């Protein structure tokens, strides 16, 4: 993102300097604003709101193209999303700036103020065109007086439930009319707003020298005879031989034409192949094959279907394929527990989901971040595999699912069991988190400054004999070693055995650090020499870090040099 910062006082400049690096932003003079404005994604003003309004008002054109504008007061108490809350990203930018400055974000768009999903956000998420009164539909949605119909099955975030009389129906569709075959019907007198996502790819074949009017007329039949909304067309496609066909290019202008070699189209299975076409261009299908091939090219693995088979016009053929949405699984690491150690993307994915699956105590940490209407599926300790399977199954059904865990989801956590059972019929998004080793290391000093290894001492999934071999190898290799799951009530002796293996290879003064409840209430941090470390002080809420032979204590902190000559003061 291109973000500009504007300040006129020393306090404002100091605040701007603090956020510049994390935001990837640059500071500018106020006089540069008109020139910079067209290329900005966001602008942060360390000024009074009145002054900021007067500066940006002459530059505002359309909320879908204007950058998001955030205003920060002189005392750094508030970060206000001034304009472009949804489309411009000002709400998100204000939240980020506030987190960096320890300020309070001020969000004034109605849906965000009450924690719900706004209609503007759905439009942006879907990349949809709008047919109807978007403002009235959004108000009805916020009031609980809208019904949302999603016949194509897009994985949407949670939307406010309908709580009263329906006065507006919102339909997500690539078709032109609600009454067409295969579409839901609206029997009430409620107003209707249609969101039209770009799901369609149109293939075109033609004779040499085809007239633009003939191509345009055949394309119109997709709407008039087959009920497809032309605003839903994402791309047009044909064979390479037609890359410069004037009639086709003129009919679809200003849209570009995607073209493919005849050999690529010949490999596509189509319902209406033609030997005549094969002899002419080297493929038995142009319109149908190009539509399907281009759709698959754009779908990034999502399923595609031919929704209109080849229709013939005057020296032209046209067909249409649809890219179908598929379910979405976000695997989210929440970090060690403290809110300020949770990455912003984790919170965004929690709000993007309509269903959240996780361990009950982790769900409780983030319940306040979930949108109204979010379905929560929480379960107790020991159900990891079932939670992962449930999350995948829900995504396969087309939902937007967030599977949550502590630390990083990919480190001794939920990503592995989930992805072992996930196929290519869902979209998967991974969100990294601050894992226990990193959280503990930051509190201990810099014990992971050189090569290190993570080993879980739990034998629930790995035989102890295997764990013991790995511990011995780490000890012999002089690796800093971080122990996960070091000691439980029933598994109390393994940590002592592991430390004995290190005592055979390390000096007795080697530092061993331990952190219990990192980043949570009751946090405890301590270091003891390897010879004296007592495993009885450790439990399953503790992470233990054993230093290498190079690890030293410096001013009470564990430090492992990066491989350079050790320097002391």
C-alpha cells in the first residue's frame, strides 16, 4: 500500500516517525497532497479533524476510488477514520495506527461501530457490481430487516441476522432476474438489491472478418435468452488465431481478449465438438473450450462449469463458463495469549469467518472480536483431530471457517491435522502467530540467536524412544533446544531424562530458561544453571529453553551469539 503521512508540529512528526516503518509509509509536506492524492491508498494526518477536512474536501471524488483518510490528534489519544472507511480502508488503517501509538481507534461507519458486516464490505469482498439501492439495502441489513440470498454459495463472513419484518432482499447472483430458472424467488414486496460478482468467462469463436455487430448481437443473447448479467463477465477468451480479429475486439472493447494455443483448447472436453472447426483451426472447439480453459486459468483451482453451451450467430459462436466459489478455511494462530502479540491478520480472519472452530479457552480469548451472527464451535482439551476434521468439513460445505489455536497454528498445533484432511476443493489461508518458543525467547533474552531445535516431550503422538533419540541428537549437536509440552501430572519424568542427556554434553553452568504463561496473567520467567535446574517447577504451561555451550548470561539475560566471536564488556 502507498500511505502518506502529514504532520506540522514536532509532536505530530514524532508520532509519524513511530508509525512510518511498521506501515511502510513516508512523510510528506502538506503542499504535496494534491499531487500525491491520485496514487495514494491511505493518508494519515497528525492534525485537527477540521483542518484535515478542509485539506481533503476539494480532492474527494468517489468513495470507491478515494484513499482512506485517518486523523490523529496532537495528544495521540485517538485515530479517527475520517473518510473511506470501507472501500478506502480507513477503518483498518485507523485500527493499525491506533495499535502502534497506543491510541483509541474511532470508527464511525455504522456496521463497524456495531461490529457487523457492512454491505459495502461484501461488495468489495466479492468485487461485485451493484443493481439497486445499496444505501437502503445496507441500512436494512444493519437494522436486521434484510434477507440475504446467496444461491452461488460464496463463503461470506457472518452477517446480521434478520430480526424483524423483511423490507429489503439482497441477492448475490450473476443472473439478470430473480425469477429465472435456478434462482431463488422473492415472494414479498420487499425492495431488492442485486450484488453481481464477476463469475463468468465468455468464449468467442468466429469466421475471419466477422462483423462487430454480429459478435455483439450474439453476446447479447447470453443476457436476453439465458439470463446472464453482462456485469458478471470477468473475461473474454478465444483461440490465438483470433487475437487480432477486429470484429471481436471491437465488440468486447474496452475489455481485453485472452487467447490460447489451439493445442491447449483441443485438450478441453466439450459437449459440442466440430470436425469442421478442427480442420480449420486445429481444435474441435473454440467458444466452449476457450470459456472453460480461461475459467480454469482464472479460477486458481476453484471448480468451473459450462453454463451456456455454444450458441451460433452470424459467423460467430459464443459460450459461457462459470467459476464457482468454494469454501474457505483460515487456520489462525492467536499467539501466546496477549492481545498485543496477536497479529492483525488474525483478527481480520476472525471477522472474515462465519464459523469459528477451536478449543474453548482459546475461543474465549477472541470471542469479543467475532461479528454478531458468527457461529462458534468450541470443544475441550483432547479433541484436536476432531476439531480439525469438523473445520475442514464445514469449509467443504462452502462456509468461511476460521480454525484457531494458540501460538502458531503450524507449530505443534492445528494446521497439520487440518491440512492432512483438506483436499483441493477448499481455499486455505494460513495466518502465522507468535509461537511459544518465540514468546519465551523474547522474555529470556536472545537464547535462539544461533541454530536451535524445537522438541515436544509429549509421547501422545510420538513414541518416547523416538523422542529420546531426537533429544540425544540435539544434545550431541550442541543445539539450543526448546522443549514444548515438557511436563504434565502423569508424564513427569521425561524432562529430567532429557536434561540428563544435555548434562552429558554441556558445561554444568549452561543456562536453562523457563517461561510459564508467556504473555498471560501469572507469567513467570526464570533461569537456572543446567546442573541445578529443577523439573518439578515446570508444567504443561511452561516452555523450557536449554542453551548451547556458547550461551551465556549477560545482565540477567540468556544470550546465544550469532556465530561471531563472543564479545564482553
